[in-house]
C-alpha cells in the first residue's frame, strides 16, 4: 500500500493519510478509543473495506493519528485514549 498525505491521480482518497484521518475522526465521533480500538473500528468500516480492500495497516493508522494530532484535531488523555480535541 502506498501511503501518501494527499490523494493524487493514482492514489485513492481512502489510501491517503488525509482520507484515512477522516475515517479515524468518524470512529472517534462515536466514542473515545485507544489505538487498538481505533484500528479495529477502522478495519470494520465499510468504506475502508470497499476503498482499499482490507489492506489497511497499523502503520497507516498511526500516521493518520499523528497527522490528526499535529493539526490539533485529536487529543490524548492520560490513559492513552484518543478523542476529538476540545479546543
């Protein structure tokens, strides 16, 4: 799987860090989760299964979470649980 920040001509939105970050945010919209919970929930999402045929890797999830953390979209609690940023 090619991991790119933005979608391009030959990279689907669902395969980019930006697109995967949107899926992670949708998962966190429902409830706070730790990394394992996010990975399981994202892999179960129908859009991911149809878009990238179940080839999502933990590395891609971590990169998407890093990106979301860097732009201030998510925050981590003391117990390692991720949630939407409150500010």
